[in-house]
RNA sequence: GUGGCUUUAGCUCAGUUGGUUAGAGCGUCAGAUUGUGGAUCUGAAGGUCGCGGGUUCGAGCCCCGUAAGCCACCCCA
C-alpha cells in the first residue's frame, strides 16, 4: 500500500516556506514596497518566462549556463528569467512610448538560476528591484543610495554599511595604466581583494588580465586607500588628472557624499570603497553594495549601480539608468542565522476562544468588529476545552485570547487574556477595541 | 560545472570491533474527573536508518553509484 505513495520532496535549490519564514519574507517585501513608493517608484510586473533570446542577449556566458531553458508546447525556445533587470530592459524598450521618462519603477518577483547552492544561495529566489531610467542625473544616483539606506532602516537594521564606488574612477585608472582593454578581468580580480588578499589579486591580474606586477600594484594602490570619502577622493584626484572619465567619476562621488552628509545620513553607514567593482560588466558609473555588519559572510544583500544604456539590445533609444536589487532570500538567510526571525506562525494578534458553541454567532460577530478596527482576529473553529484553545493560541504566537461565556454575555463584557503575561481583564464590549489597540501599541 | 565534508523519527542527535523486534531529548497528539495555556506526570502516534546496488550466514555500521544539504572554487542576490 504505502509503497505507492509519492515521496514528498523539493528540487535542489528550491524550498518551502513555513509560516514564520513566509511571514518574515512578506514583511520584507511589504516594507520595501512602502519605501519605494515613498520615493515615487511605481510597480510593474513581467512574465517569469521569456523567449530565450531575450535573456541570452546580454551574453555573459556564465549566466547562459545558469538559465533554466526548455522548449515549450508550441516549440518555442524559452527560459525562466534569472534576474529582473533584463526583463525590465525588454519591457522598457517595448513600452517606451507609453511610460515616458524619467521612469521610476519597482519590481518584486521570483527569479531562477541553475547554480550550485549554498546558504543564502538558491536556485529559486526573490529579488526586489528599483530603478530610475531615462536620466543621467547624479541626483538619481544619490537618491538610489538614500533608498537603500531607508530600506535597511525601515527593516529594522542598525548595523549595515553601504559601500559605494564609481566605475568611471576605475576606468580612468585603467586607462592611465594602459589596462583599459582588460577592464572586466582586472575588476573581477580587484573585486576579490577582501577575499583573496593583495597577493592573490596581483597573481590573478597577471593570469587573467595580463597585467604586469607593477600595473597590478598600481591598481591595488588605489584600492587600498582608506579614510573618509573625501580623504580618499583627495588622494585620487591628482592620480586621475587628465583622464576625463576619471575626473567625472571623482566629481560625481564628491557630489554624492556631500549630498549624503547634507541629507543627514550617518557617516558610518555609507563609505567609499575603491575596491568594489561588481562582477556585472554593464555597470558604468556609481556602484553599490550593502553588507550586514553582523553577518558579512552572506555577501551583499543589496547591490546595484548605474548603467549607460539599459535596453541597447532591444532598441536604439538610449536609456541610461540607475538602480539596485534587494536580495530578499539572502537577507532572510542572514536573519535566520542571527535569530531574528520571529517564531510566530500567525499574522493575527487576537484569537477568539470558541467557548460555547451555541454562541458561535457572537464570536464571529466580535471577530468582525475587531477586523473592522484593523485588528487581525481569528476565531477558533472547534469547541475544544479552553485549555486546548489557549495552548493553540500560545503556540501559534497570538498575543491575546478573547474569552466569553454566559457570564460575560449577560454583562456585555469580554475577557482579554494576555498570553505572554497571563494577565486577564474584563472589559465592556464598547471599550474592547480601544483596550486591545492600546495594548498592542504599548508593545 | 569542479573539489571537500555530511545524510538515523517533524527537529537536534546516540547507536559500541557489522549480530536477534533501532534509542533519547525536544516537538506533535491524547489524558491527569468537564470556564483558562506556556510547569509537572502518564500514555500514544511517528523511522523501508536519503535512495539504489554490492560484499557477507547477517549491514544503520564496510564498498560503489546516485540524490540532497553544508563549505570552498566560480559567479552572484
């Protein structure tokens, strides 16, 4: 008999979300949505499946290998999106005449990469992106940084750091060193500075980019600069003199850090890090990475940057832009490790005990009263013993149980039991909402 | 895609040099005389020892393959 059962299992890199994790993830998405909207970003959505050529277009051979790709029932060559940026490029090109510019959108969705798994790295995961396209203005670069900052603040993080750099500075440097041809390889090596150290970087630059030890050392000299953003910029300025892109990069960074300071952002949360380069080669200007101070090993939890031309593969319209992507599942993995995920399995603070089955209507009615007041409320479905129902309430993580039997109905009152403290008080129905509300607010 | 480590109940693990019906804690469910939980006590359910092959009289324990998880490379959220 049982041999006929199908073994319940999920695919490698794919996973289920139980209530505590699902609640935490929805919370992150909701907070992000609010922050984006507060800056005027508007939502869009695109299909999970695209023509393979759309996603392959950008031609990173690495991402090609990671594509979930197949032939559909109509014999079309299709693939699952592996990020939200390429679909956005297609979207922008396709709807250019309808959206107008500048265009600020956010997009939260699932993406798929057939990559090997690790903690915080899955084959199916969510991204929460926001971008501003159709403008070159540094104001948008600065705003992007503010959004990232507000995002982590709103999520309740105190300890995080946003590292900023500018590709123009790096390009200016490489130009002056005669390494402009091998930009991608050099930057990829440089990006690993924190991981493989100085000698490792020099070795890799030699092997991968054909850089001489002298050239590599000069690159590292830049990357090793530390201090306040303006101190670093002061050091860089003379070294990049004569390089047009380099100087522009310096100027944009200077303006950015000035504005950030003026806007009142704590200086320890935002820093200039000349060694971050981002692997993706479509970034051309400002680049961002965000690290959690308490779990830096998980990697960047929010990354992005400025690009010259988002949709060049799909339209001759030039669409510069800047944006970033929040790694929702990576952030969740970090929160999990840090023990920050609440054990509660319910989004409702109040459980109404089904004490007397003959009064079911009363319990359902009071549930509606509380919900109308914005208080999520569940009514227990079985008339089990009160103890059982309270046990359920406690284990699911409810904060209050509402109990009423014949005594209470006679006097028009409800008993509110605080599941944490065990305290219980009787209140008239007219005061029920305000009492619960004030108790919730005082937490 | 490459390499290393791991895989026994829902979870965390024990299982002696391979030897009869595989254990514990936690969790779940049910009770401890019918209006109050998180403590304690009692009891129950729950495992083809990841899966498939092999060696052996006999394998959770040895060998091979395979899958998944973790770590590193690669890349990245």
